[in-house]
C-alpha cells in the first residue's frame, strides 16, 4: 500500500481548478521516470477534481493508480486528492482527505488561496509520510487489526488446551472452585452460543 500524491486544490464550480499545495512520494520510480510521473499525477489530480461535483466524493482508477477525491465545495471551494496504488483502502483515504482539508482551512487564511505561491503548508508532507500506513488514518481499521490479533491469541490458547487432551467441559465439571451456579451459567451460555460458530 502506497500513497504517491496528496494535494489541496482550489475548485470553483465553474472554471479551471488550481493546485494550492501538493506533496509527492515518487522514490519508487527511476530518476528518468519521476518527471513524467509527477506531471501525470498533477494532470490526473486536476482532471478528477474538475469532474467531481461539489460536496461529492469519488474514486477513479487509472492503470495501477487510484485517485480518491473529496470536493468539499462550500465557501472555501476546496477539494483534496490522494493518489494511491490500488491496494490502499478507501475509508482511510477519505478520512485522510477530510483531516487534510480541516487542518488546511484552520491554518491557511482563505484570502491567500488566490496566490498559491505564498501559501506555506508543510504539514502536507507530514500527512504524506505518516499515512503511508493506512491504520494511522483510520481508527476503525486499527481497532479491527487489534481485535484480529486478540482473536488469534485466544484461538491459539484454546487450541493449546485442547491439544493436551483436556476438554474445557471436563475442566469445568472437575472444578471445585466453581459454584454450581457458575457451572449452570457456563452450560447455558454454551447452549446459547452453539447456534452460532465463530470462524
């Protein structure tokens, strides 16, 4: 999963769009390809923004690249574009675009949008580097990964108990520390959960 380009664009409803700030990560391309790839990314960015309605989000695939576009519109008339490989997940991409636009509008006054050369927004490079790993952009994805890891550990633990020839049911029956009520709860819970299996 890789992010190649991240950009904030001034996107008026009528007329051409203008790149306000952009960051690229083209180290995976050769020296001779970087110029052409950079031009393609800029062209692709402007083209998809101009074809995305205000207030809309969309993803466009071209060859091995996917452009995720969020044209926020509104009073600022801003859009953000992230160009990634096809493996980068959609939800984290749009989460990143929302964060980028929120941060940009908080730190850059709207009066400077008309003169992009005077705008300094180095945070775009930080976003580009930090969110190469999509789990940083999406809390749900990070929590899901943690749950999957916990589930694997639990499965390994239960399997290791069963591999020793001991069955959990037998352990519960033999336990003198459990009250009869706890044993009844265990048996009832097991019956309730028997209709559903977790794979």
